[in-house]
C-alpha cells in the first residue's frame, strides 16, 4: 500500500506533468489559448490554481469535495515559426494538510493546425524536489493536448483543452482531463486575464478520485509593446 501511494505521489503536470501521490493531484490546468506566439515573439503567463477532489466508487459520488493542493506557476513560449512554439512550464505545488511541496517542470512543442482556432501541444515533464529528490527518472510523463479557441471579439474569447496524461513508469496512473476558460482583455494581442475551470479523472480505475481545478492566470506578450515579432491577429 505504501509503495502504491509513493508512486501516486509523483505529481507531474505542464498541463502539463501529473504522476500521483497520496493527497496530491496532477497539474492539469492549461491557461493558454490555441494561438501561437508568432515567429520571434514571446508569451509569458503567471498562474495560480486550487485543486479539489471528490471520491467515487463504481461511478457513484461518496465523499464531499475537499482541497487537495494549491499551485503557483510560470509558463513561457517562444515562436520558432508563425505556427510553431516551444513552450516551458514550471509549477510549485503545496499539498494540503502539511503534505509537503513538490516542483514540476515541463516542456514541448505547440503547433497551430487552424490559425487562432485549433492547436496541438505535446509536453513532457518530470517532478523534482521535496520527497522526489533523486527520483526524477520515475516521474516522467507526456501530455498530448488538443487546444481550441472561439474568439468572440478583441475583448473576449473561449478556450478549451482536452488532454491525455500518460505516465511512463510501469506503475503510473493515466488520466483524462478537460479545461474550459475565458480570455479577457481590452486588447487580447497585448495581455489576457484567464479564469479557468477543469476536470480530471483516472482511466486505470473507475473507483479513483475525480479532480476539479479552478485557476486564474495573466498572459502578456512583451514583444507587442515593441517592434520585435511578426505575427498579427485580425479581430472583428
């Protein structure tokens, strides 16, 4: 039992990064749109999230929601081409009830399939620090993700993401996750405020916990305030 809980503790996210430990959930929040940054441009996002769970048995809810963890993080993207970004994400997780702390680091490419509407993002990542010092090789995961954006105007957009969280460790747990959020701004090409809500559930075991997250992030595009960068987005 103890060994299984230790395996579950390898929480890895970047949204990706999510092996699990007792009382700890994967980091599955997204806080981005389907848009890429544009060749030579930079995108920076700072975020905060709180994660709750409810316990289920045979698909039936049996326990009230309780806080599992809080997260603070930073994401950065650099435009390799107009349609291809390289992204990196760092998250610091504080587990509830003095469960300790852990860090996760993820990175990977994001490719825009339909301009400003659909993208695929394939990050890999690992956990480190705290109880995971020297155990990085057991925490690697990959999070293939489909991103979709519905732009309403230059002030608001709807963003969704669907992802599969796959643990490389033979005893790791796999998850599906879905997020939906808004992008709010007076000019979405310069900065974006991102409230978001999401769900994650284990695909290994129907009796596992189901997790919910609420997050808030702020994205800025530093190059939009200067002359560097080439991408422009036309909005009605």
